[in-house]
C-alpha cells in the first residue's frame, strides 16, 4: 500500500468514520436501510441507469417486477456502504477477532484455494461487483474450516484498484479496505497502471493478484469483444487476463453469494491452471459465464448503478 503522509482531510474523515465503525454490525445494517432510501427515493442516484440495466438484462420481466428488483438492488447497495463502514473498525488483531465472530463472510472451500495455490506459479483471482468487494481485506480472518488453514499469507496478495480523482477519498477507502491488515506485512494495494511493472519485478515470487474485471473499458483502454453477457453484446478490458496469459498464471473466479442480510459466502472457482494455454478473451468469456450464473440466481446481489454497456 502507498505510504504517503495523510492529509488533514484524510485524518478528519477517518476520525469521524472511526467513531461509527466501532458500533455493532446490526446498527450499521439498520443504517443501511436509511442509505438505500436516501439513494433511491431522495437523491434518485443513477435511477435511470439501474432501470435500463435491469430491463435489458432481464427482458422477460414486467416493469413492475423491474421496479421491485431495483428496490432490492438499492437495499443491497445501502448494506454495502454500511458494512464497509463497519469493516473500518476491524483493525489489527482485535479487529480480526471481530471479523471472525461476526460471521459476516464464510469461506466455503479453502481446500480448493490451497490446491490451486500449491499448483500455481502465480495466481490471478478475478473478482466482480457482486457481494461486497469492500470486505476483501478480511479474507484470511473469515470463517472457514479450522482444520484447513490457508497456505498463503497477506504479504503474498496484491489487490488491484483504480486511483480515485479525490486524493482524500482515495486514501480513506484504501485504508478502510486494509484495516485488518495494518499490523501485518501486507503491502500489496496495487494501482492498475502499475500492476504490470510490479508483476515483472516480482515474477519469480509466488503472488496472488485479485483483479476486478467487470467494468466497462476505461476511456484509453483497449476494448475487447467477449460475446453476450446478460443478453447484451459486451466489451471488456483484458488487463488481468492478459497478465495471467503472459506469465502462465492460474486463473480463478471469486464467487460471492448472499446467505442472509449481513452474511455472505465466498467460493473459489478455478477457471484454468495455466492461462498461457488460453487467450485473454477466452478466459474473460469463461469468467463472464460464471458471473452471469450468479447474477441470474441473485440478481439484486450486483452493483447495477454503473454503465457496463455503452
């Protein structure tokens, strides 16, 4: 993670959020309903985008059903915000205990993660905006089979992100995502423009790259056709999969499901053992096929406020 000095704005925002973060998860989930109401009914935050995305992705649904689905999507978005603020209070060893006791995330198959890790030179894990991606920093401290400890450690993980325009919120969100790792050797919060150089420098070390992959290509990014996704021709960036192909990494998909409100399950889904045997576009097609199955099963469990098709 970047270690530049915190500005006064960062210190102030983190101090205010820190006061709320110490409160119980059930308090934050109650606040989540307020956030969702505010975004949906007061601010009308990207309402047209949400309705358009849902209507095109589920053309078989009637307008009344689309509106009800949109309501659930905003409820989920409110929970994401509330859970992320709560997560900011999970600092260091005490915070990791809090994560475990909360049961907020269950890792369903650590044995699969370990098998892929043992048989990979490097690992590429493709993540999406399903579930709550803001909770990834607690990966090693969530509930899982205690008889199957994870092979790797936080120092071997790099989480790829795109720098925000606001320097204050860029640092606040980065710190919040990594709070539970503050007293570890974790130093792997990687800006997307720097990840290729990082991979070259660390090519002889076993490393796990967690790469968000469901965004519409940025303005200067190369746009690749990956076929149909949710009934729509889809363009995607292949930066993560291209990196995996170049270095012969294994590629897996991180599946998030909602178990109940305030609880998720995470599964590790292998896509290929050696990306060098595939094209980046083919791996993206396999990734989107897995993601589409999950969205069809829990359509509200996704971030619909972004323009993923333009």
